[in-house]
């Protein structure tokens, strides 16, 4: 089976017998519940097969699945600073934020519903809600969601989202890129601990 056939098979398995709106809600929920891991493959197929991915990987998969449902999809990026996050980070990450300004490019998608673009953000699985993460649950399939970050600048991606992100990151200083990478790795390790605790 090629990539599209594998994605279609998963899609049919998840959405069989559902209305179009129920199907898009189910697809969102399945991707949202996948583990958050950084760094990891951004290939939608690998994310699907491993059941986990970074914010980018999860949203590349979600975008592909929404397209297969016949929806118009736009990949989105926004610049944000972890210093502005509402999440209560552990001491070692908090210390990094006290000493540095840590910028990031956050991936999400938009879909066209009734002629308007709405925001979809599947970054955090629901188990993280009890730890103060901004989790999107109870989606009605037609409304815009809260983004899991506070965006400073929003970018509509034209073409390949991974390439667009790499190009934008290449304009940052080496220090900015290094701090971002270090923080995301620390965040990913902490999230893994929280998920394990939440599932006990």
C-alpha cells in the first residue's frame, strides 16, 4: 500500500458510519490523543504508525487526513515565546525562561467551514489538562479552537510546511535556534513524565 492508501485505511477505520462533521471531530480527537514527542519524524505516515509526533508532525498528519475528508486545509505557523506561556513549567525549564527569551514557531492547521477559516490545534493530549495545559476538547467540528500558544505573528504557509518552517528558522540566530531546541527537548521529556503520571 502507498502512503495515501495507508492514510485512507486509517481514516475509514476511524470514521466509518459517521456524518462529515462527526468524522472531522473523530479525526481531530485521534490525532490530539497521540503522544507529543520532540524531536521526532514529521512524516505523516510515521506519526500515524508510531502514534506520536512533534507539534509539526501531528499537524502535518491532521492536515493530510482532513484533505482526504474533502476539506480545504491551510498549514499555519505562528511565532510565540515560551516566556508568555500559561503553562506552569517545572523549575529547570522555568530557570531557562528567567535567563532567556525563548522563541518558537508553532504549527497548527486551518480548515474552511461554511466559507470561513477556523483554527485547529491538536498539540496536547487530554491527559495534560489536569497539569494546566491548554487542551482542546469538546470540539463541535465547526468552531475555531484556542491555540496552545499566544501568537505574536501568524503566517499562512504556501507550499511545503516543513520547508517554510526551516527557512524561517534559518533566519534566527544560532543561539535562538539552540535555546529553542534545548527547551523543546526538555518540554518533551517533562510531558512524557506527566503523561505517564496521568495514566497511572
